[in-house]
């Protein structure tokens, strides 16, 4: 007998790389998958994003690196959601970093 939780996780793991999103190992930057009672949580955790260098008058100076740029996390999450939905998966938004891919066979107790 096939485990529905494993099937859903395997499907998500197939869809994301096909669209260019790679799952990243624990505690690394990138796309993370976490099992959830209702399906699979998919999130993106940026740890090192740098702003482009800016020029001011005089010698070139760069701004310090920030961990996030406004709107970037939201845009990435929208792209992930669109990819998953295009593959026929049901997706709920949790916030700007996490999505829940629902197991449509899940029934609450």
C-alpha cells in the first residue's frame, strides 16, 4: 500500500526542480519542505541576499548586505505557488515565506 503523505511529498519534490526551484538541505538558504498534518509546507528562507552596489559622490561605496529586499520574499512565494498550482496541486498561502500544499485526501478528525 502506498503512503499518501509520501506520494504528495514526492510529487512536490518532482514539481519544484522541474521549474528551477531546488530543495535545500536543513539550515541552508533556499526552498525548504516540511511535512505537515494536512500536506507539505513549502517555504523559502533567504540568508544571504545582497543589495546592488550604489555610487555616491566620490569613491565607490557599497551598502552593507541585508537579509531581505522588500517584496522579494513575496514575489518568490508567488512564483512557488504558481508553479505548484500549475502542476495541479492545491496550495494555501501561510505568509510571505510559507505555502501549504494540501493533501486533498486529508479529512479532519
